[in-house]
C-alpha cells in the first residue's frame, strides 16, 4: 500500500487517531521509486515507509534478515489489511556463508478440535457461505507472523526482534496518510468492518471510510509492539495479548450499532489458549527444481507455491519452445499453468507425502504432462490431474482472486537474501481488530476447502485438527552456480502462483528485463474454464490465443503486486517493485548506481 508518511530520523511522536494530514509535522516522505539499481543492499516492498525502514537497517549495518523483519513490522502498521501480527506467512532465506536456502513456515494453524466438517453448518448440512465463514471467529487460525519474525531474528539476524518492533511502534504513533488505495480497501470492507466497534473506531471514523489525505494513527498497536519488545513473544502466545485475541475469537464483540446490516450471524470460533501456546513455526526443506541451468527454490507444503511454480517450469522446459514466438510461448505458459494447477488440487495439502512432492517435481512427471500440450490447440479445461488420464477431470474449486497479502524482497551487502510473503488472507482478514491491541485477525482457515473438491478422490485440503490450510504464497529464490540470480514473490490469492511463474518466464524466456517482466500484462490460468487476464493482456494476445481455443473469463483490473531483486555483475542489485499495480511499490538500494 502506498502510504506517504515519512519514516523520520526514526524519532516519532505519539499522537491521536484519524487526524487531518495537515496536522502531521512537515517532514519529507520516503521516495516511492519502483526501480533502483546499485550496491550495498536492496529492499523492495509495496510501501515506501516499509522500504525506508528496511533500508535504514541495511545502512546501519544490519543484514537482510534484520531489514526484512523491520520492513515487515512496519508493513504491519502501514499495510494493516494485508499483514501484521494477526496473520502468517512464509519466509525464504539464502545464506551467503553456507550457500544454502532455508525456509520458515509461519502459516496459521487450526484449532485442535477442528474436523473435516468444520465449515459445514450443522443445522443445514451445507457449507457456510464464504462471507459467513470469513467474518466470524471460525476463520481465525493461530497467527504465525510474530513467531516467524522471532525465529528468523534469532537464527540468522544480528539484531533483536525488539529493535524492529520499537521502530515500527514509532510509525504507528506517528501515523500514515490515507491514499486512494487505502480508502478503496476500507470501502470494499466497510460492511464487515462496521460490525465491530474496535474496527470502526480505527478505520471508519465517523462511520465512513477515511478521506484521502487524512492520517491514521494506531497508538494501540504501538503499545502492543512495545509490550512484546519488552516482554517477548510470550506476551502474545501465552500472555495478556493472547488472552485478548482469544476473547475476540471466542466471543466476537459485535457492535450494538453496526454501520450497515450484515446478512449472517457472526459466529464464535474454537481456538483455545492451548492452541495459541503450542504454536511453533516449521522449517521444511525448500522445494528445488532445475530450470535451464538455474536452481529454483520455493516454499514447500502447506504452501502449494513452490511445487506448482516449479512443476510448471519443468513442463515448459520439457516443451518444444526453441523457435516459438511470444504468443506461442504464452500459449504454453497457460497450458503448463493449468496442468500444474490440476496436480495442485489433486495432491497438494499440508500433509502431502514427500515422495509425492518429489514425483511432482521430477523430469519424468513433467515430460508426461508436457506431451499433452498441443502447439496449435488449447486443452479443454479443467484438465485431469496426472498421471495423464488416470482420474477424470473435476470442476476446480473456485479460485481465490483476492489481491490481499503482501510481499517483500531484501538483499544485503554480504549476499544474503530474503523473500517473504505474509498475509491475513482477505484484505482486512476476518474484519475484527482486537480491542485495545490495534491489530486485525486473519481469516486463513477459509483457505481450507469447505467440502471435497476432488470427486471420489481424497481432497488434501480439507480441515483437520491443528492442520495448516493450503496456501498459494510463492516466495522464490533462484540461484546460478550456487549464487543468487533472482528473488521474487507476490500477493494475489491463487494468482500468486501464476504471477511469480509469469515473471520468471518473462525474464528468462520472453527476453524481458526484470522491470519489464514485472510491468508486463498478466494472465492466470488455474485450470478453470476461463482465463483471468488483465485488460492489456486480453487486448494484446487474446485474439490469437482465442484462435487456439483458449477461453477468457471476466478481465481483472490488475493481478498481483510483486517485488523482486536481480543480482547483477560485480555484486550489484536491481530492486524492482510494481510501477502501477496497487498504487505502485517502492524499491531502494544502499548505494545507488551513479
């Protein structure tokens, strides 16, 4: 999100809530530049203030992990509907000293009492409507973001987590300026936000979305950050903050005077103190695939991103594309995406056996999938999962088209790299701000399939006790000869996978520079009858692709809001954020190239 508030000398003043921007002391805003090239370290996020926070850490001698945690903690303030300590995410780290890639799974977990029918209304036997499940305590999983920051800081960082939280608290005290994108997100969630007094007070001042140019201050979140900085993460997972979180989940404080009607009962959730206290991050081995001499590392389960991106790349590498035109290559990109998504739906969930993951990423699997692609005729969608033809195609689950989630990419002067995607799920999570604590709760458990989606075959993404829902987050680091070549990630629901795949494909196969690859119009084929595309993609490539049998669904105004860093010669870094999507992002380097 583009909040144009300065990260002043990192010495900010505690002020009140939503105040006209003119009341903010006149200080320069951080630059909002989508591309930066230079040396000494780089940061790319969706928000200029968060990028400035990460850059400040790098300039003061911190490493990539320190800077990533600082930027993420700041995003918890300035991107409150897409990130924060009420959510979770996946952290991928390249260690320049050991030349190894590590991951942290900070995905939310369901309650120990969760069953496969958790999202089925016992009174009707039918699954809840999405909004009924989302805006409730039922949708909230145990947040993993704070545990992720702590684990990364302790294992690889050089600064304590308290440092990042203290600086971000100053941003929360000082506030950030509402822009059009922020107002749009509040407006789209106004009905849900208006059901809860704590959310209304912060984001619906006077009962309406805040005007562009006003300042949002969050002193409750500042106090929460400072309490954790003083007392450690136990204050969240086993202490007073956790008690308030659980009270909100178990007995949502529904407003006596909501701003608008709500169609559904707001149901209590099932999380307990034991669920919260027993939460632990995981450190699964990253997914790994070879693509044209490069090594692609991604996030393993419960994320489907690493497997699906890498499987699609393997399918493309097994396809005859040597002399293909751009449109022909895009045809193969769409077909490979559909095939990989078919396998994702059939096989990938939190508990997918490692042997299955290895099979999906094998060259032999890619070859038998690639041979189904015709150079001049699109497959009828949905396609069946592999092995080819073994299972009838079933209607795919409705894809998540949300733009919520945020991403950041960081590198330091020593060559360490962080690619980190974090989220609440929907913009605004379940709509509830924890009273007195200033952070929003996630609705990640709605990432489970409410009922089976695979016909007579087992569905790997049904709810279960303590289970983590499948995710599409796809933080990816690509190495060349053991050293970083490219790091990239994006938000956007299940379009995260296609966005990351298309950026990699554009950079490596379509002759685009990294800025061009991020700016290029996007399309997502997720094994559904119609392709979701941005208007520019549909206009430019649609006529030819339609002639090949591709079907386009309704266009999306925009897909994804990526960040990336490419590593250039002589230790240089090219940091890139979106130039336009979601209002544009911010990239910066420690020493700009002259």
